[in-house]
């Protein structure tokens, strides 16, 4: 046990989840910043690259919102910036990743991989499996609550 490892693990709660998210995101944002890309732009570009069929801007906005639960205007601004940087290109009603966009994602993944490996190293598989189950359940429940809140504000 290292000096920074507590002898009793804190209970998982929303605060702990947020702290872990922002710590890991901070690492990724450091890498992204070296390439002049924001976290949201990376989410948008990844959504375009991983789409099964060429997506429309509205489909990409929906995918981005499903990931980060943010304002659609912010998602659209990220798409506009990616087009301005020639990382996405319009093809009729669709937005397609360019070779430069694909290369950027590959470069960021390669640069982030060793950092991520150090963050996740030595965590027992059973702990990762338990955390995965809990996080999936929290995500499902939070998505359900958010959907109810959004429906309530539409009325």
C-alpha cells in the first residue's frame, strides 16, 4: 500500500464519480489541447468516425448529447469548428470525417494510451468488473431521471 492509498476505501457516490471523471478527463484534455481540439470536439469527431452510416448533423448532435448530455447549441458549435478545421466535411446532407480527422483521433489515442494505462494499471479485474456494473446502473438510472426532467420542462 502506498502513502496515498487510503486504508478504507470511500463509498462510491456522485461526488466520487465526478472527481474520477474530471481527473481522467483532465488527462485527456491535456493531450487534446496539444492538438488544438476540445473535449466536446473530440466526442463529436469520434461520433462521426464510429457511425455505422454517414450521419447528418442532427444525428451527430443526438449522439453527442447522448454522450455528454449537453446543450445542442454547443454540439452544433463543435461540429462547425470541426468543419472549419477540415476534420469533418459535408457530403450532401451528411458530415464525414476527413483523413485528417481520422488521423487526429488515432494520434490522440496513441498519445493518451500510455497515460490511461498508468491510470488503470494494477486495478484487479474483479474490481473493474464491479465498478463497470455499478457505473452502468448509475448511468441507466441517471439517464432515466434526466429524460423525466426534460419531459417535465417540455410541458
